[in-house]
C-alpha cells in the first residue's frame, strides 16, 4: 500500500527539537501541566475508579468463583467493560509514557503530507469509528462461538485479558510506528527493520495467511447459505443492491453517501423480508436451494469478477452498506443484551475443556482455545489496517492511544457479545448445530440421540426442539450448520425476539444476522483478494517489472486468478472435506492470524529496541512470547500429534494405511473417494502448517537478532539508525481522548480565537 | 416540550453527521477545505470529478478490510 518512504534525515531530529510557530498558540499541552493534571487524584476521580474496580471485581467474582446454576449475562458486560476501562486508563498509559512517547508538537502525516485525499486530518471520534469499522468484521463473531465448546470461562478470560495485554497493544504500537513513518505498511516496516530475509519471509507469510483467512471466511458463508433458499436469495440480492448504489453514486448523485446508504439499507431489509416470501414458494425453493459445492463455486466466480470490477461499481458501495450495518448491529446487540439480560446455563468449564476430542474443534484447551479465538483477543490481520490506512488520517500523535488501543477494546467487546449470544441458546442445540454431519447424522433424530449420548450435564435434547427452532428461524434444518454464523444468528434471534417482535420475528432476526455476517465476509473477501493481488503483482514485479504496473490488465487478471485460485482451492477442500471443513480448517485460520500477530509484534519489538527502550521491552515481548508459544505449539501439534483428530499427518497416515489395506470406508469417510480426499486435504493442511510456522520462526528470529544488535550497539554507545520520518512542527491542536481535559479545553479555546486563515495556512506546500 | 424535541433533533443530527463522517461522506468538503487552505491557483475538482478520482484511485490502491 502507498506511503512514500522518506529517508531524508534532519539535523533537528529528536524530542523537544521541534521548532513551533510562535505566532500560533502551542500545538501541544505543556508537559508539566499535563503531568500535573494526570497525577492529581481528586476525591471524585478516586471514587470513580474505585467504583469501576469494585464493580469489575464483583463481576469477575460472579463469573469465575461463584459460577451458580445460572449466571446473568450482565456480569459479562460489567466484567469486560470495567477491565477495558482499567486497561485503557492505566496499562495503555504505561505504554504511552514509556514506549510510544507521543509528542503533539510533531505534525502527523495527515498534516505534513496533507493532500485532501489520502492524507486528511480526521476528527478523532470519527476516525475511531472509521478504524473500528475497518478492523471489526465477521472474525470476532465466529471464533468465540466455536470456543464456547469449552464452556464460557476460558473464552471470556482470553478475550478480555488477551485484548488488554496483547491485541490492543499490537494495534496501538503498529499504528503509532506506522504513523511515525508516514503511514508505511507492515511489509515495508518489516523490510526496513528486519532486513531482506526477515522482510521477505514476512511478505510471503502475509500473502499465504491472507489466502487462508479469505478461504475460511468464505467457508463460513458457504456453510451459512447451504440448503437455505431464504439466505441465498437475500444475500444474493446484496449484489444488485450494491451495483445500483454504485451507479447511483457515480452517475446520478455523486457524493451523496449517506443518502445512498439509507436507500441501500431499506433495500437490504426488503431483500430479507422478500427472501422469506420467496422461500415459501415452490419455485423459490427450487431455484435457491443450493448445495455447498455449488455455492462455493459461485463464490469463487464471484470473487474473481468482484476483484477485477472497478471499485466504484461493487466494492465501494458495499463497503458503505457493510459499515452502516456494522455500527447499527453492534449498537443494537449491546442494547438488547443490556435490556434482555439473558440467563446463561452453560457451565464455566464444559466436559470438553479437559479433553482433546471436542466435536466443534479438536485439540486441548491449550493451545487450541487461544487460536480459535483470534479476532477479539489478538488478531494479526489488524496490523495490516493499523499500518497504512488509519495512520494517514490521525490528527495528533496522542490520539493513537484512543484510536488504536481503544478501537481494539471495542472489537473485544463485540467478541464478548458474540460469545454471549452463542451461550444463551440451549447447550444441546449448540452441539447439534456445530458438530459435523459425519457425527450428528444430519437428521433431527440422529442428532438428538448423538448429542444426548455425549453425556453432557444438564443436556437433554429432543428432536422436537431442533425442528421447532429450525421452523422458527425459517430454515429447513439447523443440524450441523457449522461455521459459527448460524449459531450466532440463532442466539441473536433468540435475544432480539425478546427485545423486539417475539417469536414471530425470529426468522427475520436470524436472516438479518446471516445477512450482515455475509456482507462483512464478502467485503473482506473482495478487499482481501485485491490487497493480496497487489502484493503478488508487486513481488513478481521485482523480477518482471511489467507486473508492477497496476493498470496492466493481463498482469492484474493473472494475479487475481492466482489468488482466487489459491483461496478457492482451500475453500473447495473445506467444503468437500468428509471430516467437516470448519472442524479441520478453523484451527489453521487462527494459527495463521496469530502468526501474523507474532510477525507484527516482532517488528514492533525490533523498533522499540532500536529506540533504546530496553527496560519496558517486556510490554512487547510478553504478547510476542505468548503468541509465539501458542502458535508454534499449535502448529507443532497439528504437524506432529499422533492423535489423528489433532495431527494432520497422523490422520493422513491413518487414512493412507486404510486405503493400502483395501478398506472402502474408514472413520467418517464413507467411500474410497472420500478417503482419498482426506489423504489429499490433510497433506495440504499439514504442509501449509509447516510453511507458516517456518516463515514465522524466521521473522521472529530476525527480529530477536535486530533486538540483540540494537542492545549491543547501545552498550557500545553507537547510535542506532531509526527509520522515522523527520520531525516537523505541528500547526494544529486537538484533544487526545474522547472527552477533552480542562487543559485541553483551555487550549482549544485559545485556538478558536486564531483567525481561520492563519490556522490553516501551511508553510511550504505547493 | 419543544426544547426536548429540539434536543432530540440535535442529537439525531449529530449522530447522522458522525455516521456520515465514519462512512467518509464528508470527503469532498474536506478536500475543498484543504484546497482552499493550501492556496492552490488551479480551481478545485468538481464534486463529480472528485468522487470519480477517489474511487478510481482505490482501484490501484486497495484498502484492507479485516475479518
């Protein structure tokens, strides 16, 4: 992504060396005033933070220690929000004070590179929403649902503690360092900080990881839409709706974004309601009931076309719709949970927490719970958004804490709400929905018998509940609807119908949820394919320069085809997998995502070390070590575990042996073709795991090397070169957080008095 | 009563403006502000031209969307 590297060095570098314009009010709050304000603990402030700590403590006590027969959902809200507030107020301040050390006297790229297009100073609250909409998607809605297999507590702890100590730290640091480097991308920073080997490994790993992530997101959509005429119709309608919006914005009323989004939203609601009607007609069922393989192929063809169509026609308008829905849905879900306050009957630790043969995802709690929930706790993909796009829009350096750290806390809260939706439904129902058809048998009777045979405490599932729930949400069947999205949709429908509309509205809410998840995922698939295509073009361009030209059609189409082919192959593999695609592939998704996080944190580690901040290096080293241990252990088990359910190669060997012995069915595979598919799939998945982990180890090793070198240079007293853009004086001021402090208010009032022409005048601009 | 209504209207307007900001609906206004402030001699792009340019540039400069 763009961001021209600027290697010019300036003699006036360094803190405190930025000469500010004396004709203007100061562009930053005076350091001593700010310190004094922060350190002054008024009785009111003490009481407020004591209350927050107390409420959070009580909530954690209710969740973790009391663990009654039932626990009210509101305790999850209190435990998470209070922990976020404390993490934000105290831990992120430590990071700010000792690691990032923002200086508001320095201009941000949005100021010194201002072009009115890519580099635009953006109000901090607006940018918070913008950044949040870019990082949050279907990921935090899916992972926690699958992780509910282990009970509510492990997932809750990891989502809340993980985000405070790892996920939000990564997002904040990457955003800050990218901002200091003119908005450079993670790949560019990796090359600069880690050298050619580390940089190249990071690039290849990123590319592969994107393929896996897009493929598995697509798999979630396929599983949600299979055999669902209502879902296929309403999600399919988003394409003509987006095309209409694109044409409207391009030719009819350019720039009327809000207007067209509202029109699109109304059409979307009409598509959901219309889908219900269509699904009740015979022709509707005949046309729109599609099996998984057909939908997968449809998605692959769609993915290719969408990625080569101009952005204005499909991607941009759908992005508006998706953002609009994202904010609406999340506000609505939060309100519903607070108003309805469902009672949770799921145990804190389920029977599967101590075993490694869970039907939803295989493997022991450590490490597999920590890779199943990636988005919401620690998501490496965010590093691609936090570098590049958002840093070009930040108004003042100090705001990165609010936008980067705070934005990720918000995503974590979305993950908690998704977890709540998943655990608010009947536990038997949960396992019937999320276990592969090979286990449940696919019918309500077999599924109920199988779930009851698991011996889960308090679970007594009747076939009636399964068929009744399916009828309520307007689906033919809900047995083995794996992937997380249908479960979340049932949970959400269950909560929302108590809030608005009653049982009669359940089908609408279910399809509303499927619709927005599909919308988020399709946007991510499109954008992911495009970004990956450009990365590939750029890489090939190093050998065949012609490929670097973005406008060269054959190159663009070829690279798009390669990327779509790559994720399409993984998608088809998942769809046809006799073991149930989510079950085998989702761990790979989490591992891939967190290896990317490890790569991003490794780059941050090298940067912090080069700054000479060794005393507080642990702030970066802690999440890096955790992510590295979790992902490398998970990869190791996926590669070397002798348990076929966990280890890809063990499974591969078991099936190969069965084939060699002339068996015609083995385990869940009922034919020779299915057995051959398992052998092929496990080999591919196994080798992908090997490649991921090797690349990541290379990146982490080069980062550690860079860190040690930086330490040695400091010890010898030699200066370490940093890659920041030269400091330039800022000529604007804006508060750092959501609510301006008294000192910030005073300074804002001073700036308001400055005549407008003086305020916006920018020296040295062409 | 009317002050209450006015407050609601104001709140709604504020929310709409915020949502518009998040969607990027105010991009052209900000571009004009920038153009004026930086003292270009050339006339600014028209609204239609600006939005065309904006989406066309995204064709060769895609923005990531997360999972």
